[in-house]
């Protein structure tokens, strides 16, 4: 009898707690953004997203007990719902015109590297390193597509636990940063045997984060930087079809696991389509049509980076080091194997693409 009044009394308090949680994450992300802009951090190619998950994890493990329980809903909102919105708006960074500039060579390079890296990473992670499915896929996605942003997108589709995303991001940080410094040294030493166009294809096709691609290619030439950035954004564009295929696969796996009896019971179950991926595609089209003024697009991209930083920070707060320790070395080894593949296999793919279209 007293349930309705109890619910009414509790609802404003619950909402206030959630808003306080979101506000806390926003303030935390603002501090993270400031730290990431420091030259010492920015020069390492570490984006606010990466700094956010590291800072969030440190807080979540060392100081989380000091945070009110009611704020947890706001943390969860930032790590889940805000994340989906932010990934969709990531589409404003890509345009079909830019992708057309590198033409078929850039598209072929991107498709082959993304598909092969996802397949190798998932297989090695699950079969060789004995990782669970989600950790293997997240680690492969971070290496194959666009680093931390891809991990976030896949985490949302898989609905995996935060510590698994943290391990995948750790791999992106370590090996992406290594590439940013190593690739220009190998190029200048003449060990890559690539011209400017080839260097752009290779850097853009194999380095993890967008910032890391720009950092590495800028040590070669402006032309290489331009090509590398476009190839990288082509990889980002492939996020949509890959997530749609993943959604179909997850739905099929769920039906098989449920068995015939539950299949009949849940016959009307909808396909697990990641709708934010379709939002991403829609905003790519909007950006390609130049519907929005350049100033508006720039502002939205800045806000989107901040929203992604909030999501990463929230994921970090929900991460527990004890969970990472269980699979950390195996996940890192998977990331290393993928890094070797991206370096050696990616170089072979670049040579093949240049020979095919040269």
C-alpha cells in the first residue's frame, strides 16, 4: 500500500543522485581534458580518451569508496547511454569526399587490414591465449579500426564488463604509441622501402589512434600526413559494417545458445542492431553534404570528444585492477601479436596495394 508513496519519495532523490554522478564525471573529464592538453602528454599522442580511462581507473580503485552510492547510476549512464550518442556523433569527423581522395588503394588497404586484424585477433585471443570472447574481440577491434573509439563502440554492442575495455585500451596505448615513434625511424632509415604515398597508406592503415597516425606521419611529410589521415578515417568508416555484422552474429549466437525451446518462447526477439552505428553513418552523410556550417561541425566535434572522454572516464571508474590482473598478460600478448601482424603483415599489404594500383 505504501509502495507508490515510497517510490515517489525516492524518485527525486534517485534522479538527483544520477545527475550528481553525471556532473562528477563531467568535471572529472574536464580535468582530464586539461591534463591531456599538456605538451608532455599531447606529444606522446595520448588523447583525452586514453588519459580519461587511466585517471578514472586510478580513482575507481583508490578513492571510489568516498563517492556516494547514489552517484553510481550517473557513472553508468555516462559509460553506456552517453557513450552510444558520442560514438554516433564521431561520424561528423569523416566525409565521403575525403575517402574518395585516396580512392581504391586506400579503401583496399583499409578493408584488408581491418578484416584480417579482427579475424587474427579474435582467433589468437580465444584459441591461443584462452581469453574470453569479449576481451579477444575488444583487443582485436582496438588494433584493427580506430583504437579507443572502436573499443568503446564494440563495448557498447557486446555489453561487456568495463575491465575488458580497459585491457583493450591498454594495448592501444602501448603499441600505438610505440608505432608513433618507431615507424618514422624505420622510414628514415630506409627499412620500409616506401615512397610518400606508400608511407601514408602504411601509417594510416596500421597505427591504432587517429592522433598517433598524425603524430607519426607528420615526421615524414605533409602529403604523407594527408594520405595517412584519410586512410585512417576510412578505417573509422568501416566501423559501421563491422558493428552491423557483429550484431547479426551476436543475435545468431544467442539463438543457438538458447536452444529450440527458448527460441520458440522468444520468437519475436529483435535483431541486436547497434543503432548508434546507423547514427554514425547518417552523420557521415550529413558531414559529406556540408549541411552544417564548418564552425558548427568543429564545435560538435569538440563536444563529442568531451562526451567520449566522459564515457572513457566512467568506464575507468567502473574498472577493477583485480579483474584486469586475471587476463592482463594474455590480453597484452594478444595485442603484441596483433602489433607484429600490423607491422609486418601491414607492410606486405601496402607493398601489394602499391604494386596492384601503381
